[in-house]
C-alpha cells in the first residue's frame, strides 16, 4: 500500500512486519488473541464433538434434572437435565454470530459515512458529522428496544440489523479522520489525473488504506456488540427461544444464583472471558499498528 | 460563551422536536393497539374508547394535539394505569436519578483516580494492575456482575439488602453495579489524557518552579487531563439510561427505567413516547451543561467553535 520504503529488501521493514513484531512482544495480547480464537473454534466445533458422545443442546433428561458440575457434565446440567457446557457452546454460536454480523453492518455504514463526509467535505461533511455528534449523545439502545418491541420483531436478523445500525458512530469518526489525511496524498492526485471517478478514487484508492484502523476498531466493537445483545436478551427483546445465546443463558442463570449458581457462572465466565480477551487483543493490535496512540 | 449556550439550546430544541415526531409516528405505525382484546369489543364500545383517547381523529390533528400538549408540559395519560405520564415521571424518576448520580460519582471519582495514578506511575506494575482491572470492569456484563454481587453482599455477608428500595443502604448495590460499567472506560480515558498533559510545557514549567510532584499532578495537570472525561459524560449518560433499565429490573428498583420496560410490554403508547421525549430532553440539557463545564475547564474552547 503506501509503505514509505518501496524497496523490499531483507533489511527494510514493512509496516505490517513491524506491527507484527510489536504485537508479538505484547505477550498478554497474544495470549488473549489465542483465547479468542479458541473460543470461536470451540463454539464452532464443540457441539459437533459433543454429539459424537451422544450429548446435544436439546437432549432433555428430566430424570436427571439439575446437577452441579461433575465428570459426566463438566459444567453441570440445567433444570431440564441439559448439559450446560454444550448449551454454552451452542449459545456462543449465536452470541458470536450476532457480534460478527452486527459489526459487519456497522462497518459498512461507518466506513461509507466517514469516507463520504471527509471526501466531499464542506457543508456535507459538517451536516453528516453533526448527525454523528447528536446520535452520540443519544440513548440509541433505547431506540432499538422500542423498535424491537413495538413491531414485535422476533427474528434474529432484525437483531443483527438494529444493533449494527447503532454501532457505526465511532467507526465513522475514525475513518473520516483517516480519509482527511489521505485525500491530498500523491497517489490520490495521480488517480485523479488519470481520470478516475470520485467514487472509484474513494472506494478503491483511499478506503483500502484505512483498513488498519478499521480492523482494529472492528475487533474492539465485537465485545461491545456482545454486551448489547446481552442487555436486549435480558430485557426480553433480544434472542428469543428456542434459540439461546449467552445473554439468555445468563438471564436464566441469574434468577437462580442462590440455589444453582453454576447456571450463572458457566455462561457468565464464557461471556466475560471472551469479551475481555477480545478487548485486550484489540488494544494490543491498536498499539502494534499505531504506536503513537499509546502516548508514552 | 453565551453564544455557545444559545446555539446549543436552539439545536437541542430541534432534536427534541425531531424525537417527539419520530416517536409519534413510530407508535402510530406499530401493529396492534392497546385495546386489542381476546374478544372483539362491540363496535359502539370500540368507538367510545377511541373517541375518549382521540384515536379517531386524523393523524394531523392527533399530531397537533400531541405537540401542543408537549409544549405545555402535558404528556397525556397512561392507557393502563390511572396516572398521567407526568405523574409517573415525577414519582419514579427520582429513584433513577439518585442511582444514576451515585453511579456517576463512583465511576468518575474512582475512575479518574485510577487513571491519574496509572499515568503517573506509567509502565510499572501499578499501571498494569490498574489498567487490567479497568479492562476487566469493562468486560464483565452487569447482568453477570449484579447477581454475583447480590450473592456475596446480600446473601453471603448479609450487609446489604438484595433488592427493592427500603432505606439508603438499598441504593448501594444498584449504584455500584451501574457505576462499574463506566469506571473502566473513564479510567482508561483519564490515563490517556493525563499522559499527554504530563508531557506538555506548562507541566514542565510547574515542575521547574519547584512545585511538589503532588501539586503538579493533582492541581495543574489534572485540570486539563480531566477534559476528555467530561466530554465522555454526555454519551455516558445516554448509555446510563439503557443501563438503568437492566439495573432496575435486576434489583427491583421502582425507577423510570422499569416503567419504560413495562410500558413496552403493555403497548402503553403515551407512557412510551412521553418518557422517551423526557429522556431526550434531559440528555439535551445535560449535554449543554457538559459543554459549559468544558468551556470553564479549558479556556481555548470558551470562545466557541
């Protein structure tokens, strides 16, 4: 892309190589990255593996009922005798799926919004960024709650779309800043001199150069989207039965904290650990890609 | 300064009108009405109910009535409870406000303290420990933390009541739980801005004229270092509202958030839109206050944009 040194000899360092070196030095961030990957893989393949042992998330065993963690059921069973570990892994698919999809939607909106505002500039930029400012001070999650319940939206796709539609504000600001600094660079002038259309210059030449920031912020927005999902599910307008997410599992567990604490601890730890790991990894990634933001 | 306040006021009124219109239209577009019953009502009864609540007027007339009422501070009547929306707000908002203020106090007080100490002792064990705690605080959802805190402090140690508001001690757990959501973010913000401020010339001047390190950090640097935290308070209060929905449900607090959730379930339109408009008006006012405080802290902002 626009690395300062074009000569890629063994001695020169590429931007990405430099970042990778810095990231590896931050051992905690690497561990957290590993934990995130592990959680994702476990949620993807865990239920399948459990299936080979004849356990799945829906196999009810009323005879067994609720049992504390044991050798047969590592994280215990719930009131219907379902294995908690498998339920958590299956719930993780939904939680991670919501996070990934909503973040992707937020990415598309935020990147386009910020890039267009910065590139067009002037009054358009002012109005577009004022809208972002106003929405920042807004209880946007409240609007999602109202819309979800007023229109009785039970489908999970609405959940993706609505959470995505409120999570793009910071992305728009970051991308705007990046595009501002890029739009008068030589390679942009060159593209313009060659007669490229503004939309092509913006989305083929400028936006790809903002991807570093975008990737970092996407990593950091995954955990906050997971928290949104949990809040919505807790209030009963998020993920609906028969689907279960970490949010709904925690909600179930929180009502039985005294009698059956493992019903809360299992999904609670899964959620907290994943969010922590993603946050820490995202921080490390940001420090590695842009050492100046650390300011020390 | 006055110009800044005036322009923000005008903008704020615009936002409130936009939100009122939005919520009016949204709730009218909603499928299903508050008087939908299992059994169809007799047509005459249906008409009487609709006439009672002016649901048979044209949309424009309803909108004009609604906006005119709002301008007089009249939010209309609840469809499900024998109360006006204004009464609901004045009775139940104080609970939410108390908990929210206590939560902000906890978050800002502890958060800024943690951030300043971490920046002061940067890249030491103290810094890493404080910042890991901050990140942990951001990462644990309140629906997990709340029940655990109740388990420890209410049922385990028996120090605090587990739920409901009966006396001052009842506020401690909800306020703590709500404040912890912001503590981590504020601590990280404060650390970042303090690091920047501590490298500036006026701090070097303060050190050079022989002030103690404590006076330099807590008096001179903090005044500027706290500016991003103040800026964050606007958006933080907005999320504080949705946070209060969860916390009030979790702890059985009779606050406005709980009422809002109940109104959603009941399709109680006037309560929904009234409380929504009230929340937004409250936030708009608060954001203006934040702007003013901002100007007082940082002279460069005072002259306007």
